[in-house]
């Protein structure tokens, strides 16, 4: 079945540092890939998505590229802010089901 | 305008009780989901309904019973609550027809079983 492997956190960075959160997947067919973010005390919300190979999703300074050859969708941001502190989930969507990674907690310190 | 709403936001109850959580979406989506998130933030799919039909029913105790009276509502009833049921429960909705459609999540219901 489908699976998503995401790096375990927590990840602690200083403000303005570069962020990478790794995500790899296994899936049949042609899934769409997503990053969701969960701020403290809230539900998940879509951060960005990519629907086919070589697509790049971007939002709020975050980027991720759908790499079919390496089955990866790593999340990057050039300069993190304290307000980016949250839990980040990589996910893939197949026909009926969405499969989530374990979530990576990011803490950004001033 | 809240897209996906859940009630109640907090639920504190004793072991053995029966409780319900309600979910409503006003996005016109055809598919709704229930997820359970544990204290380590791990998100587990429990159920999914498409046009009021159950399409995903993961390994969940029979004490959990979802009900979808219409496309816009999906409720979760839990019988004989146990300590291990303590978690945050999220409702979500999406449009099924294309894999690029994302899910929209509610704010969550934090269930505490004493």
C-alpha cells in the first residue's frame, strides 16, 4: 500500500536559518503530494501541493518539488521565522485515501 | 464563515460513558473523514464517507460508529469510552473526483476520558 516516510522531529532552528524537512513516499499510480501545517491548538491546513512529477509547490516562502525519480517531496524554506513554529505533515493522495507522514515538529527560536 | 466545523471543541467525560462529536462542512464536498491524533501528533484515518456511503473503515473498535445523515454532516458516536480513547479527533472534507483536491480540516475536538 501507499506510505509516507517523514523525518522525525523535533527540529529546532534559529530565526533566519534554512529549513529542510525530508519526505519520501511509496505509491502505486500517480498520486498528488501535499504538505500540511498544524499550528498549536488548530487543525491541519494546506501549505502547498504538487500534482505531477517535476511540479513545484510554493506558499509563504516554503517550496517542495515532486521528484518521481527519487520518490521525494522535501520541504524547504530559506529563512524561517518564529511564526513558522508548527507541526508539518507530508501526505500523498491516491484514489480514495490520503496517507500522512508522522509529522515533524519545528521550533524556531529568536 | 467556517468551512469545516466541529462540536464540541472540548469533551471531558468518565470511562464507560457514551458521547458524540458532530461535524459539518459548507464547502459542498462529497467526501468526509474522521481522524484521530494522539499525543505524539500521529494522525490516523478512522472512517471516510463519500456521498453518505462508507468507503474507508480502518481497524477501529466497534465502539466507534460514524453516521452521515447527509453529504454535509458526519457524526462520530463512541460507546463505553476508555482511557485510550483520549485524543484529538479531527473531521475533514474534500472533493473525491481528483487526487489533487486537498482536504479541509476542522479545528478538532479534544476528548479526555477520566
